C-alpha cells in the first residue's frame, strides 16, 4: 500500500473470509462495524491484520441523517472498534434508519435499511450538527457515504452534489463516494452522475465503493449480490478523470460468486484505475477543519422528524402514504424493506426457515405487513416467533414444538414482559408432544 493511500480493497464478509485471504493484491478490507466485537475478532481478520492489511469499520446504524442526535452508545461503540482495529478512519452513511420517538411523540420505528435524507436546508442543518457531534466522539476522521435510493423527497432545494459540497464546507467531513449508488440514482431519479461529480468537492474523497446491482421494471436495485456492471465502471472512470482516489473497495454482500469471479471483478476495478488519465487530477486528502457548527434549530429537527416518521410509517407500518411522494415507488420501497427483513432474519436466525420450510417467507411477509420493526433484527426474529405461537402456528405439530423450543431457549422459561397468551401458547405446544 502506497504511503497515504488505502489502495484496492474488498468488503470482508464471513462467507468469503477464506477467499479474501487468498486474493492477490488486497491492500485493505472493510468490515460492517456492528458485526465485529473488539477482543473477539474472527480468526480470518486477525490473520489479515497480522499481514499488515488495514481494516476499516463501516457503520450502518448511526442514522446521522435522522432528526435525533446520534446515540452516545452507538458512537462509543464505533469509536471502540476504530481504536481496537487501529483504523485510519471510520465510515457511515448520509441516511436515516429510524424515526419517531419522543421528538414526534410517536412510537420509534426501525427501517432496517438506509433511507434518503431530504436535500433541504432543515435536513442539512440537522445533518451538520449530527456530523460534528459524531466527529467530536470519534478518535479518527469520519467519512460519509452517499446512498442509493428508490424514492425522491418532494420539494428538495439542492442537488446531491450541492448538498454534499455544503456538508463538507460546514463540517470538514470526508466523503465515501459510492459510484454504484450514483448510477442507481441516475436510473431511479434521473440524476446525472457526471453533474454530481462536478458539484461535489472531490478533494474530500476518502475512498470509493464499487458494487453490483440489477434493474427490474425500470428500477435499479443496489443489491450487492450481482456482478459490477459496465455502467457502474463508467461512473468510476468519470470519477478517476477528476481525482486519483486514495482507495477503491469492491462490495459484495450476498450470492457470493466463486473466487475466480471475485478476482476478475477486482481486476476490472484495477484496470479502470490504471487507465485513468493523470493530467489535471488531484489526490484526495483531508481538508482543514472548519469552525464550530451552529446547533440546528429545534423546529428544524421537529419538522424533519415529523416528515421522516410519516414516510417510515407508510413504508413499514401500513399507514397512508404522504401524497406528495411517487406512490408506485413507495410501494416498491415498502416491498423491498419487507423482503430485506425476511432475508436478514433468516440469516441471523437460520433455524426459523429450517423449522418453517418453504412457508417461512410468506409467513414472515404476512407478519411484517403492518408490524414494523422497533428494536433491531434479533428482536424482530423473536417477535415473529411469538406472533406465530400466539396464533397457534405453524399448523404442523412437530414444527410448532420445534419453534416453541427455539423461542424458549432464547427467551427463558419465564421470559420478562411476555404476554400470558404467548406463554400459554408455548406451553400448550410442549404439552402436545
């Protein structure tokens, strides 16, 4: 790895840990911050670190674009991971992931996904204050990623490039530019990637993401489960005509291909980097830290909170959708969120699809309709099992016994704050053995 740069990297995932170790020319890896525990790293990551491979924690749950101030605990956790890993920086997203709560006097809802922030003055003021709170709580520089979006907020006051430029100017935060997300927003929202790159301060780029996706019915889905497409590489070429990025990382989160295919994707990225014209380009570097950011007006947080809660309630709780939005796109986004919930719950609680078999997905989607997530995916898995048991399901007695045992092992024989109805259903299932 050249001094002052990250080089070429890949997202480390447990499913491809051995492959990542064998791949040639991997200078660094990125890990999902919430999935690693300081002091208990997977052996693969320990071996990579021993070889001198840089590890960067990439957060997904801070929600800096939300109306609330950042969670002190989540910030402390992110800081702990950065220090433990000896990382040169940490990264997060320009997104909101939850809404509601005391600010809006409504139940707090979890999206389980990164949702776009409206590009308005209110949202920018809140985001800037949240970013500076995060910067003050982290031991290393922070870089923020632009996200992919299926929907657009009505009444936006800035383009993406303008929004990012002003964010950098006010806070000095660095940028993680995802070229796949720029392509996604071109297909889904008609936003020209070249214009966005023209408007944003490329010298603030810390590194770049490259990932695959797929187009269905005119909508681009940023799946991280498909090969990197040529249009995404074209956006990378557009970026490298302006800057020599300090680092470029390939993301793959699902449907992992054979090692040779991953190696070929990495090589396609390197080919773009090698062919980039050197003339007129700058190397990304952290800029000067600006002065203090003024606190966001309280009414700005309230307005943003109400708007985000209304949108998220429509997406995950079955409430009427705000009229100004594209209703078809909202339905697409709602289905995508429910499908992701089913997929993630199946990953963290693989016994559930084993017990329920081919009925798992339809059962989960029926449960999720109108039942939003409130406390993360692990609690969602428990709530799903409780819902089935309270309804006397599944119909198959053996499967119901298995589900009861699974639930009891995780909740305890005398779980706190469980409804009597759920407990009776679980006990009845055991009696029927």
